[in-house]
C-alpha cells in the first residue's frame, strides 16, 4: 500500500460502500484522494472521517457536468471507476428506463470519466486505471440480466482501453468482486433464500464487508480493496 503515498487518485462512487472504504484506505496510506460522488451529505461524512480527502459532487449521469467537474484537476496518477448501480428485475419486467440508467452509469459514465482524465496521464506518460467490474460479468445471476450485461461491457472496454493506452505506459485493469455487503449488496443478498446458495459457492462461505477496512488486522481487510490498491501501485 505504501506505493500509493504521494500519488493523486480519483475514485468515483466515493460516497458509500466500496468507494468510500477505498478512499479512506488510500488516504490513510498517504495518497491524495479526489472523491467523486452524487450525494453531498455522503461526501461530507467521508471528509469528516478524513479531512484531507477532496470531494467532487456531481451526478455521473450528466455527461457535460461530469466533464466540467473534472477539468480543473490537473494531476492524476490513478483512476478508480467504481461508481455503479444495480437495478435488478426478471427479464420480462425490465424497463427501457432501467436499461438506460444502468448502461448510463455503469458503462457510459465510465468512458466519460476515463476520456476526461486520460490526457493528463498521457502527458505524464504514466497512470493506472482500475475499473470495478463484478463476478456478474462472468457468471449468470438470477434477475441480474441488465447488470450482468453492463459488467460484461466493463470487462470488454477495459481490454480495449488497456491495448490502446498501454503504449502511453498507462495500465488498465478490472477487479471483479463477488458480493460485498454494501447498500448495493444488502439490497439483494441479505435475503437468505438468495444469499445462502451463493455463499455455498464461495470458498470462504461468506460475503465481504467494508467496515474494518481501516483496521490494522489484515485478515479483515476486504480482499477487493486490496486488489484495487495493488493494481494502483507501481
Ligand atoms: P453502493 O451502492 O454501496 O455505492 C455506490 C456509490 O456510487 C455511492 O456512493 C453512489 O452515490 C455512487 N453513485 C451511484 N450513482 C452515481 C451517479 N449517478 N453519480 C455519482 N455517483 C454515483 O455500491 P457498492 O459500493 O456496492 O458498489 C461499488 C461498485 O462495485 C459498483 O460498480 C458495483 O457494481 C461493484 N460491485 C459491487 C458488488 C457488491 O456486492 N456490493 C459486487 C461486485 C461489484 P450515493 O452516495 O448518492 O448513493
């Protein structure tokens, strides 16, 4: 983790869950963290926990406002495209609005933020981008058709970005977590009828959490956070 010290890292979806835990972890380890998220009071709570974190409030569904919010940021070493939503429904009940919102945040906004930040990385001839995908890109999950589709898209565009940006010494990776008991995770998987069969397939037979991510007890650190931090190092 010490390799992130002194680096400037932008994390999207920073107000809650994995993004919030990641911001705190990176800031604790000496990174300058720019925390982008939608809800101001979630950002206020984050800054209350670590006053060195720099908040940026913007709704990623707005293409132009997102670009404007990021133009004044000049020095970015790392980008974590973490923001995402899960609007789950059986296939026959999925609405056009759910499809549009899901692809807008999980895919289109990720491209927008990356496009805005990458020129500054190209100038420096280095950078690392981590796209937070999901097991859902690889496995079929009941009532997750649209979500699975968005995360498969994240995997695909990550491979293409890595190819294009590699020549500028910019690395692009995904992490593909299984269930983390954030607001998003709890919404589906706290129901034992849905959660228990999935837990059986996980070698540790439990879901990940984010609560103890600042603890010095490494055994309790969320594995996904460690993978993101590992990908940002170098
Ligand atoms: P949460 O719902 O707990 O947090 C998501 C964060 O993203 C929130 O802070 C939210 O803002 C922000 N966000 C959502 N929409 C927008 C938007 N339009 N503009 C700006 N910010 C926005 O999700 P998780 O922490 O669980 O998920 C983080 C990532 O990890 C997602 O990409 C998700 O798909 C992925 N993932 C999650 C898993 C899980 O089990 N939890 C498993 C695998 C992958 P606000 O504070 O306003 O809510």
